[in-house]
């Protein structure tokens, strides 16, 4: 099933992955400018300030931002999740993270949790999303 135009992408990054998210956003900036973006608090702030993207910012992940994105996803309002996770650092909100990833599986929403997969998903979107 084709994604809506523009695709609605949620961007999330753990603290040790925020620099990588900013670099990824710079790499795919032309695509991301054609998408409707949401992000957890700090990640969204960095994407706005360092890349100049328009991003709807949710709460920070530990304060419920992951859950906010999961709720939107469950309502059919998120088409793709890019969630750069830090597998080496324990996260105090791990149940929220697991719930979001599970929601992606339940609702068949693509969820990239590392840079390689994120690049593959974004490259495919870049090929299939019309320029306006």
C-alpha cells in the first residue's frame, strides 16, 4: 500500500545517537523537507536548530514523547518511524520504547532502529515521494 503524500515520519534518537540523527537528517534533507515530521523533544529541537527542518515536537522520550508518537501511530497518523536506539545504554523508559516498537509491528509501520536501516528506508522514500 503506498504511503500518503507527504509521508508522515517520526524521528527519535537516544542521547548517544542524536548526533547521528542530525547527520542523517542533513543527508536526507531534501526528502525530509517534503515530509510531515514529528519528533521527541530534544531530537526535534536539534533538527529544527541544526538542520532547519519544520518538526512538530512532542515531549522528551522519558517524559512520554515515545508514547505520544505511539498513540499517533496507532491512530494511523504516522507512516514511518526512524528510531536511532542506543543498545549499549540502559534506558529508564524502556517499557515505553518497547511499546512503540511493538506498535510499529502491530500496525505494520516501517521502523528503522539503526543508521543502515534508516538510510535504506529514507532512500526508498526519496525515490518514491514526489517533489512538489
